[in-house]
C-alpha cells in the first residue's frame, strides 16, 4: 500500500538499529532503522518523546492565557506558531486588527523566520562536516535575536503576536537597528553562498542525496522548504495573503532539484526575501494603535475556524472550535514538522547510514514542534 | 467559516469515495491536517480532514471533510490510500480520541507511550491530572 512496504529483503541479513532518542543528531527523537550492511532498508520515525499535551492544555486556559504556552513547542520560531492562532481567534471574534499591528506581526514573523533558518543552516553545516557554518550562523543569529529582543522584550519566546494585534509598539531605536541589521545581513548572505553553498565539499555531501520528486512531495503532504525545494510553489503568504503580506513585494523561491542541497539553499533564498519584507515593512509602517483592547478574558463567539500561515518550516495551521465559553472547546495545532515527517521514511530508503543526518536535518524537522 | 473554506459532511461509508473524487476530479491533493472533536453532549466523535490544493488558482481553498461516529463504537475507514500524508495524523487522531481507522497500515501510538492504558487523552471525559 505504501511505498516502503514494497521492500522484502532477505531477513537474515537485516540488522535493526535504533537511532536516538538521545543521539546528538536526532534530538529527543528516535528513528528505527533496518540495515543491510551500510544501507538503510527500511526506517520508521518514532516521535513522542517530548509530547506535552499542548492541545489538552489549551482546553483548560482562556484565549489569552493560551498565548505563552502555545509558543513553547517551537521556541526557534515562536512568533510563527502564534501567528495562525492569533489570526484564528481574530476571525472568531470578528475583530479588525489595526494596520500598524498587522505590519508589526509581519516584521516579527520574518525576524523569527531568519532566526529559525539560521539555526537550521548552522546544524546542517555541522552535519556536513562544515564547522565554519555553525560558528558563523550561531553568531549572526544573535543579531536578529537582539533585534527581536528590542521589539518584543524577550530573547527567544517573545509572546509578541497576540489575539487583537501585537503586545507592544516598536521602539524607534529598533526601527533604526532593523535597517542596519538588514543591510549588514545582505552582505553576510553573500559570504554564506561563497563559503557554504558554492563549496565543492558541501556539494559532494548533499547533491542528489535524498531526492524528493514533485509528485511525492504532493502525495506525502510536504510543505514549506521541503516542498519548495522539490519544485512546488507552496507558500501560504502568496496563496492566501494574510495580515500585511498583500502590501509587500516578495517572491517565493522555488528550486527543482529536490535534494538536500536544494533544501538548504531554499532556506537561504527564504532569508533574502525575509530581509526584503522586513525592510519594506519598516519603511511603510503605518501610524496608529498596535492592538485592540480585549481584556484578560475576551468573549469569543461560538464558531469554528481553520487558520493557516507560512511558518519558517512551512504551513502552520490551527483548527479552533469555540462554544462561546471563555476557553476553546477544541484547539488543534497542525505544525509543518508533522506534515514533513511522513517524507522521512520515504527518503531514507536505500541511503547510506552516513547520509541519514543530512537527510533528516534537511527536512527542517523540529521534534518538539511535531510532538507538541 | 470564512470565504474559501468549505466544510462537507460525509458518512463514514462514502468518505473514501468522496476523498478520491475531490483528489482526482477537483485537485485537492494536499493533506493539511486531520483533526478530531469529541462532542460528548451528542455522544459523538467527529473526524475532520482539512484538504488543501496545489492546483493553480485554488491554493487558497481549504476543504474540510467531516464524518460523525458514535462514541462507543468509533470506526471509520482510513484515507491513507487517498492522501498518503494522512498516515501519521490518523495515528495521532487514533490515540488521542480512540477512533479506529480501519485498514490503516500501522495504527500504533505515535506520541503517547506504547503502554498508555487510560482513556484517550483528548476525549472530554479524560480530566488532566491535578484538575
């Protein structure tokens, strides 16, 4: 029925191995492997080691209390996991978020996209044996964290995007710092291209490794960087423009190769677009209030909503049902890592053991985001 | 639900047929989410498939296909053969709501421990410890 089950290897030669859950390359996540010598015959991801029951917790807290704990599953990308939640609650309450709030939401979401992609590229470089990448990316990522701190007050979990707008206005010093960071980062990305993406060693380690075809990307439900590296033009910001995105000019980078190199390079192209978006949004930032006064326990009318946004890893969606009480009746989070996880056993079939880290991390998979 | 969202109800008997129809004839090929809802007052469980599309012109459309099953015998057919990407999300709906997806290739626990022997945790009669 599934592609994997077509394999029927000689059972005497097969060794089953567990990669994880405490392996430095897996991170609270286990992959069960069946190996024939150095080749992976079959694999099965085994997530769940960091399951926290976010959806159940959401049913016990009101719509504002839900904000800080909902960003815990993916602290690298904390604004982007709150974005669809805020949009969903706004839609249920029929509230019109002020224009300045919409722009600030976009700015913060794009800063978080860069913070998340920098972490992704740092570890991907490390897995390819390119240690310069982990030092450069981790160092440069800090400038974006500093900018996020200037705007949101915290360094990682900003809790900035909330139902009704954003938590606070942007200080003037952060606007100035934002332009400076963008200009400087443009130059840095050129250097990344030279030292990492044009590097023959990196090409050898990632070209044609873990190729995902366009048709498989669709069938397996891939999204985000994984889908865009396989030739799928899949970007919720373009497909279903929300917030301030319709006013801003940017492209959706798409590559056709579908291999691990393309999945890393798409992240860099994503960051180039993110810088463009941040610069435009800072320039166009309209005056006015940044949020609606909702109070500590807003009344949300009964209804059902399915909201989605483009997070760093792909399509992040929420299914929220309100029964008119102060707390959600049902809060379903469908993060991009869950959608991309199904691609992993498909790609690992028939590869060398040494290629597993590159393929696994190339999917931009975050175990906590999947487990919630 | 807002514009460009449509919720369709189906019976568990016909849902696979409907799934194949919307995938092949209408271009809804991207499985966005599989969700469950426990309607304890009505004594029913709901399974919802949210289907997006990669077909040009309808990427912004999300189709929700829902089916209702009784709480004491929640059996529905699996749609893994329609959207392969639904496999892990159906497993999650299985463990969280106790819904049995008939024909699923590997319906084991995915997030919960293998030896979980309490009620399915997202059912409304499962109360969080300490509450």
